[in-house]
């Protein structure tokens, strides 16, 4: 449904990513010709995205509106909220960006890697107000998450007031002492929140998310039982978890080294800004690992989600140039599974186990807690804020639905709980939010240095090639004499390397081509289709497979 023209004084909200899948979070807010963006993250590819490095939000929607963007707010420094910033700034590099100290420091590192200069980075902190344009007035509130310095943002406009939480939870005893600003939430509730956009990731989980401090005993047991080398894999931005590991390493007299480029970069930034406390003489370099016994070392690594090129995957595949895993070594996966990554993580666990390592993970020990609010915390927020309308964000469709049902349970009318996915166009005016249309906010695939050139159909072809194989058939025909000159020559890859397997169908293809020529078919494309149908039917009936078939007919 094509959305109508935006009426004056109406706030239009379009999620460009993050609603329907876990990642590529981005939302577009527009009023009276001005656009404000909140977050700009990436989604990591799954098994059905062969060759894809990253997936971007629906940036194409902004192509013709780049000059209307008055700025972008980043709620925190996780990749699924900041990873696509360089790809947006390639289109317009001077977009002002508001974010916390740590978030902007992580963004600056990414921009340097992409050789993008943006000097308009506006540092904000909880409690700050920013009148960023004629139509947008922002207020920032502290929220607790699995990365320090996370912020929720209140967006005040003529069309209404919106509170977007970003990713958050309500740990009452956080490691850094920085709790979610529930007093601020309550104050905004008293003022009136027209639209509440709340993190849905854990909406299906009852009760309250376990506090970070509760996993310390389990981590302590891992250290006590580790006989040799200990490898801890976690998100490269999980500063709190790294801090816990550092503290235990000092207690158990082990040196620590970081492995993985993003881990090294992020922890260096966190330490420089004071968010990570590293006791003196604790860190060592990778090149110095051989100077210490295995039981004197803790390796903190990337790869907790089974990413193929990550340090942990390379270790599991015996491809890492320095670090090896063997009998009596321990690997700790201090993270939860992002939906869609299950197979990749299990492959890494199996690879490490095959090498003789003991693998400790969330499935067999309390070694990780979520960074997202569970149902009890969301209910608390709805009761405190009492929003007029609710639009759940950040999650798969089941998470969004569960979040909406929580809002309904606290008294928000069902018709005011908008469960929408990426590309939905929502207008807010006079205290009422309604869905008025839909735009294309599809995936943009990054493949190496190529952005947006890979289509869904091309990914389907890659998947077929990887799973079903490839068959080429080449034949030469004389259109004047209506005869087959040579062939058909059949070659296969990833299907059958035995040419004799095609002897039967080769004669059948020759017969079908000859018949078509005699019937007056003089178009090489139609002759290629004859080949495709003939061999395709035979392969399906004989082998129950559907390889990619590439017929070539040369006319002489």
C-alpha cells in the first residue's frame, strides 16, 4: 500500500530494519520535511546467504532524501545498531551524529577503517537535552545493557512524543552501577508518551533478566577447573563480560591476551575511556604467548556466534596461525545464541570438542545472561509510562507479538498496539498512531567491496550451486541443414564427476534437439530450453536433485 503524502504536523515513523529479524536496527522519523534517524546497524548473514559479509537496513529509501536528514541518534555501540553507519555516510558524509562517549568512539574507529571523515559527532550523556532542529527536540536517558553507556531517546515533535528504548534491561545491581533511568521513564509517563517503542528481544521470557553479578560463581568454577589453556569467547563489545574475565584472571594469576581485530580495537577504546579497568601487567601480546605455560594464560576471543572468519572458528578448524586447542584445554562461550546462528555455533562447539577441548556454554552452565529486558521488566515499563500507543521494536515477529500482548495486558488498547515489520509506514498525530502504508525496506547485501549489487535471485543461484551442483550442456547445430553438428557435451561439478552417468541422457538430448530442429525451431534460446527441460526432468526423476543447469547452443 503506497503511503499518502505526509500531512503537516504529523510524525511519520518508518522502521528500515530490526522489526522481523534480530539485527540491522534502524528507524526513520519524519515531520514537516525533516528526517531524524535512530540507529543504523547491520545483520549478520545466515546459512542461506552464501558469500554475503553483512546485511544493511533499507538505506535505499533515503537515496532521494539525503539532504532532508538533519541527524542520526545512536543508542549504543553494538554492531546491530552502528555497523551500517559507514555505508550511510558513503552516501552523505556530513550527517550529524548524536551518541554517548563510548558509542561515538566505536563509530570513529569504524569510520577510520572506511576512510570516512565526519567531524560532526555530537557527544551526549544521560540527562542531556538537544534541540537538534526546528522540529525535533531530544532527551537522552540512561539504560542498562550488555555494553556500557547505552541510551534511550525521547523524541518530542509537534506530532507527538516518542520514547525509544534502544536495547535495554533493568539490572538493579549492574557491574558499572549505572541503572536504567526508571525515574526518567516515570516522569515522561506523567508528561505523556504518545508512542512507546520498546525492545522486544526477550518479550517471550517470563520474569526478570538474571543480573550480571549472578554469573560470577559459574565463571569462577570454569577458572578453577581449567587445567591448561582457557579461551573465553564473547561479543567484541561486551565490556562487562571482559571485565569479569579480567578480574578472575588476576585472581587466578593468569595473563590475558585479546584475539580478533574487533576485540583488540574495542577493548582498547573502552580502556582509554575508562569503561574497562585493566590491572597492571595483566595483558600480553599474541606474539608473547609462547613465553607462558598454557595454565598461565586466558585468551579472550571473538567468534561466540560461530562467524566463519572469526578467531574462534579458525581455532576450531586448526587454521589459526598461533593458537591451538587440544586435550585438557577449556573453551568458554560467554554469550547467548542470536536466532539464526545456532548451526554455526554448534559447528564450532563440535570442532572444539573433536580436538579434545572442554566446551562450556550457556546450555550447560550459567555463564551468560541476556542484555535485554524480560517480560516482567517490560510490564513494569508499560505500567510506569502508560503510553497511548505502542510499537514493539527489535526482534522477530514472535517477539514483537509477545511484546504487544504485554502492553495489552497493562491496559493499552489492542488497536493502539502496532505489530509491524520493516517498511511499515506509521503516522502519529493527535495522540493516535496508525499504519498508513508500506515501502520497500528489503535487505542490502554487502559482498566484499560490493554493496547492493547482489540480489536475492543471485543468492538463490549460489545456494543451488553449493547444495545441488552444476551441469553444463554444450551443443552445436546447423540451422540451415536443421541438424545437430556436435555434442551434446555434458560437464558437471558438485553433482557427478563420472561422465558415464550422463550417457543415457546424452542420447535423449540429441534426439530432442534433432526433433526440434526438424520441426523448424531456429532460435538458439528455444533450443537451450529444450536441453534444460530434458536434462532437468531426467535429473529430478533419477537423482531427486535440482542442480543449476546451463545449456549452451552454438549455431553454425
